[in-house]
């Protein structure tokens, strides 16, 4: 007996009409009525599998026949194409990409065009939780039928030295590796590069920062230089049928230098948060009413703006709103936690009025709820811990510069290191280390180059500032 069921795509309109007919203005209203998670109702309405028990419960509330909703009817599906079905099947084993994906369409088209053209190496860089892995998987769907090879350095049970990495990839391609070859990583690198030149594979490497460390001046460097040697072999080849897609919180200068020699074969794509329009798309896809007249839209927009569109944080928050005890009640969630968003809004308003420093700001964006502490703060704390170990002055600079509520000139940041007996060269190296790790955002305001911290990063930085000791 099946454990789950889903509405056939042909019946989406029937479900939408039933919602209104039964007095449920939004999916959240139905979720609250049944006391089930909003995501469950949302999946039901979007023809995604839910448990049989929940499927029948929702059908009963809507006055619909469960068995009829499962069966296909004669009319063609209107909004779920065969490509959509194929994507769903291909994405079954993905880590992050799912049906809740929204936005980044223009960037996706641009990067797919590069990868289908001459680009052999694409690096997606950005802070933790900004959606690098999901975006890489989205791009992988666009490169079918190229065979996918996957390496995730978040897996702590596998070795991260280059020899082990190369051997695993070759064995995944049914290419036996001898014991003698395992002792010669350079030989394995040449063999892997040659294989990828001749066969069409998409190699996706996640959490690449795990094979990097802090160099003498804190900048990111390869722990094992054979990684760089292998990537140079791929870039320098006359032809290459494969493509390599890397996601990383840090990008070493040596890789950028190597890539700059082959501008047609490599591309670095910094990944930022979702735009305001994309944020509303995410909220709507999650099941919230975001029409201009909706009372909850203002709250959702303010949440999205406070988090600068950070996808992980927004999905954690929408998950909280959609579950017990809120069941989709955005206004109730705002009454419980809205003061944390208002604190950010107040600080930014004061910055706009000229009061740009706020060392006493008590931002809680990363931790005001249990779900945020578990899913967002924990990941960011790992970034800060690694930064403190690998690049102490960069860590100090990130904490000290959290006093600024908005973008300021670089020398304002660097001046804080003067109190730490840090000379000019070390100051520049510290700032460069933050750039390597995507922990600095650059903007141009009033014809001036300025730097700032992402709101989530500043929330964590402020907490670390209070604990900072010389």
C-alpha cells in the first residue's frame, strides 16, 4: 500500500476552486483549520507527494474525492510539463534543489550559456546558506544528459587529500585505480584530467572551502597543491568535454590567478541573496498570500529585507510560520518575533539619518528562534570559528567593523586594526582574507567604493565583538 499520494496535475484548478468554495482564503487558513504544517497543504496544492493520511484529511476538508484527484483526466495538464516531471525525477538525489526553488533565472541562463559554451570551470562563491549547492544542482539539470559526478567535502567520513579525491572520481567512472597509483597523486591528477577531457561529465564539488586553509597572511590557500595542479591541467588543455562546477565559501587567490590566464575557460560567480521580487516568489510558493492587498505581505517583505534575501534563513522562517503553533499565521509570528526585525529596521533608519555606528546594537537575526539557532547560527558559527583559526586579524577586523550599520570606506574598517598593533600590510591582508571568504560586500555609493557586512553576518559579528579580547 502506498505511503504517500499526490494530486494529479490536471486537478490543480479543481483544488484552487475548492479552497475558495469552502471559505479558505489562503492555504494557511486551511493549515490552521486542520492543524497541519503549511508546507503539507502547500505540497498538496502543488501536486507534491504528502502522506496518504494527510491527503485524505485535506480532501475531506475541501469536499473532494481523494481517489478522483489522483487519477488522470482527459484534459491535458496545464502547468506541469514533461520537462517538469523529468526534473523532479532527476532531482530525487539532490542535496538542496527542490520544488521550492525560485528566482536567479537571469543568472542561471547566463551561467548555463557559459557552461554549454567554452567555460570548463565555474566557481559559485558566497556565504553559508546563500544557496550555492541548490544553484549548482539547478544548473546540473540544465546540463542534462551530461553524466553527473558528485563530491561533497561536507562528508567528514572521507579523506579530502587530492589523491583520495581523484581516486574516488575515477572509480565512480569505472576506472580502476591501483595501489601504486594511490601513492602518486600527480599521476592520478593527470589521469583524471585526461579522462575528463575525453568524456562528457559534469563534476560538481561542494564545500570546496574544506580543502582550503589560511596561509601565512590569512588568505585562503590549498591544503594540497595538487588540486590546483589538476585544475590547471583541465584549463590548459586544448579541448575538454567535461565541465567542473565548484561551490565554496572561499576562493584562493592562486585559483583566481590560474583562471585569469584562461578567461574563456573559467568563471567566478559571487552569489548574493534573493531580490525583493524573488523573496515574494518564495513566500508565495511556500503558500503565503502575497497579493498587494494581503495584510501579511508587509510583514513578509520586512522579514525578507531584514535578511537581505538570505535563502536559508527565509526558508527556516517560513517553515516556522507554517508549522505548529502558527500554522501559517504570519501576524501571530510577527507579534512573537517582529521586535527582532524592527531592531534591524531602526538601526538601518538611524544609519540613513547619519548615525552609522551602533556597537550596542543587539541584533538577533541568527538566533531569535530555536530553528534559526539550529539551522542558521550553527553554520555561521563554523565560518567564524574557522576564520579565527586561520586568519586571526581578519576575524578581528570582521568583529570590529560590525560597529558600522551601513557601507563605509575601507579605511574606516582598517583603522580598527591599528589598535591591535597591526601594520598596514597586515591590515590589507586581513581585508583580503575577508574578501576571499565572501564576508565583505562591496557597493558604490556617492561615487565611492565602500564595504559592508551582510545583515546576518553582522548579527553574528556583534555577538563576537562583545567577546573579543586582544
